[in-house]
């Protein structure tokens, strides 16, 4: 049996490829020094490159476009932008590059800091990736009106703020990608079956990441809530096009699995070694 190694929670370090993808597609917003967000559409870019005919140019349009396209502005990416522009495979590839520099003193992952506020906690994480001249932070708060996650990414080359990113989906993909990297390196190449314990908000990207690095053909899912495991199995089949079925127990979910994902907040043990077959990889 193999297990997943300890990995960092430095979500912001995996954002450079996402930003490049956003720039290439012209689907982003820019935040200027004033702090105002201005949408930079493909039409705005075109207008800058090719001015309107004489007599049809709106003065304010030129001003807004030039301000939005200034080099000292930062990209603003929404949750929808992240969903559209980055994949779990992108996250896996980026983490592989990052972990290759893990012994470098310039790769730094700061411990998470928590400040109690409003009956919950403000969470702050920072990191630096010297090889890419990037540093940044992730901040989030989970309160009565839901959770808010943001990443701020900076360049050490020019001390500029490169991006502000809504980072709920981004964090889920980074977390899943860590299991994807571990599975790629440690699971048997011929692994075809996956057992999943837990169907919460972090579970789907875990499954997607494993399926991205192994040709998984069959997935068994367990949650103590019948409706949750049924719905999760249907989602896997619908979005990943892999056969999935709910299991009535943890033991049934993992009995034939080549790879197992344990993604639960349970304070009590949920998995026993004698339920696993020889050679299984556990995330």
C-alpha cells in the first residue's frame, strides 16, 4: 500500500499558467491603481488596435480602453473565469513543476495563520516560488453568508500585483491536483478501479485528478447519506464519462479498488487496512 505525501497548500503558486491562458483568450478584467475593476473585452482590444471611423469615436471609449490595457494593471478573475480557463490537468502539471523545486530555499510555503472573527476565522496563507519570481497569498473566510476565497499574486521581477483571483474553485483544483500528482507517481500503472470515501465539496476534483493520470474504468462511491452518494455517482458519469456506482459501506467501496480517495472531515477512523487489497494506493 502506498500513501500520499505531505504537500503544500500554496494555491497561489499555481496561478501563472491560468493568467497566461486568460491573457490569451482576452477574457478577463483589469484592476487599476484606483482599485476600480474594468472589463477588458475582445472588442475593447480590437478598438485599441483599430480606431473607429472619423466622427464615430466616443472620447470616453478611448480613455477607458487605454486605462484598462495599461501594463500596470492586474488581472481580475472570477470563479466563472477560473472554471472556464483552467483544468485539473493544468493544476497537476503546475504542481509537478512546483514540487520539482521544493528543495530550493527560494520555494517557501508559510504556515496557515488564523484570526478569530465573527464567530468564525479569517485564514491567511503565503508562499513564494523563486524559480518563477512569484509570491502571493490566499485569504479566505467562512461565515454565515457562505465562504469567500481570494488569491493575490505578485511578480518579484517588477514588484507588481499580477492578479486577484476568486479562488474557491482554484483551491479545489489545487487540492485535487496534489492527489493527482501522488497517484501518477505512486499508483500502479495498470490501476483501473477507484474507491471514494466522501462526497463533499472537495471530492469531485479529487476524482477528476485521479482519472486524469490513470485510465480509471470503474468507481465506487460511499457517503453515509444515500442521496449524496447517489448524486455524486451520477455526476461522475455525467461529467467524467466514467462508470460509477454508490456503495452501501466503506468496505464495499474499497474492496476492489486499485486507488482509494479518503476525503472526509470525520474525526473517527473511516478506513481499515484489512479492507484493502494488496498494492492499493491511498490518497
